[in-house]
């Protein structure tokens, strides 16, 4: 069956609207004093900031932003570094509290790639990486890939064998496609993100894994579109754009775009939530970040 590709205009519009919402709500990404009480809680609050940095980095890398969008994305990235992370000081504090968690490193990497630096944090990371515990901490293969990818992107010698760990992930073992459940699907998406460096290197996906995804990803896209799980569907649309031969299915993208609110926010599942603005933001920031990411990647592939 021939799949009609979505128009670049539709793909771009989803990302432009998502970026508008993220910029409008940027103050809600702030780390509160309560978050600093526990290193683990702080790590969880930092992840959205790291995702924000990854999105702006991808937008610039793919070269699909218009002048207004580039200006807003650049200002948003600078705001995240200077205001949300206190110039990297928040990451240094987390690294001091939790020296063997990879969260500070993973959040730091996209900022580092964009030219931001915190020498003190880098010194602490160097000390932590000299310990046996850094590589010995038990993590699922998918999380190990995240750590190895972060090390590689920042120019450090990876603390494990990337290809060997890839083959221990769910996706790397090419299981029965009908066995995919929600949490497995999210693991699949992040495995692809780490292998391709967030879509930068589609041909880094081993041929057998790329063939497996070519065959079964369309069915997964249809399934989660029917279930109206927009957050996971957005991540799977990113996976599609990361493949050597992306589909960019127009019907799926039109259904995805229709779920986006006029203000640019994307719901997680079915319709938009209501209630306390802070709680609503916590429900919306991830799927909206995913929408911006999916748009940047798909638009680039459609125009390329």
C-alpha cells in the first residue's frame, strides 16, 4: 500500500504552535525550593528542562525554523540555561548530591553541544566517572544506552559497549511485534533516539532493526492513533522520522495535528485536561515538547 506523505506546511505548523506554547509557559519550568530538598526529586524536575534543550538543539540542527522561530528558540534555550539552571549551578548541585546518577550529565549535554559550559560540573563528572560505581550501577539496557550516548556526545570515552547493550534492549532483540505494550513502546522510541543521536544519524540504526521498524511501525502508529494516545504517538512519529526511509504518513499526521489545541499545547491522551494551571502544565509539557521534536524531524525529512 502506498502511503501519502504529510505536507511540510502541516508538519511545520505543529512545531511552530508547540514552540509558542512552550515559550509562553517557560516560567512554569522553574525549579522550586522544594525540589532542591531531595536530589532525586530535583532530578525529576530537571528532566523537562533537558528535554526543552534537546528540542531547541534539534530545531537548530535540522535548519527548519523560520527567523521568528529561531529567535524564540534561541531565547528559550538561553532562558533555560541562565534562569532555570542558574548557569549550570543547579546541575552541579545535583551532581554533588547524587554523584552516580546520570541525570546531571544527560541534562547538561544538549547545553554543552550548544556552547554553554560549567567547568565545576565537568570536574565533578570526571571524578564520578573514575569510580567503579559509575559503570557498575545497575540500569536497564535502555537507560544504559542513554548514559553511553550522553558520554559520547560530550566527548567522553563511553563506559560500556554501545552495540552490545543495544542488542540487550527489547528492540535490539526484535521480539514479536504484537507483544508491544505502552511501556515497551516508550522504550522502543528512546532506544531509537539514543542510537541515532536524537535523529541526527538515521543510518546508525542497524539494518535488521531498521527493517523491523519499517515493517511494524505503521501498525503501531495506527494503534496509538486509534487509542488517541498523542504523547506516545508523537514519539513514534519521531521514530518514523529517524528511519533511513521515513513514511511521514499524511493521515496519521493529520489526526495528530487535529489533537493539538489552538494555543499549541498537545494533550497526553484524548482531550485537553482541566484544573489547576500548574497541574495542567505538568500534564502538557511532555507531549508538547514531543510535538515540537516530531515536527522538526519530520519537516526536515520532508524537505530533504
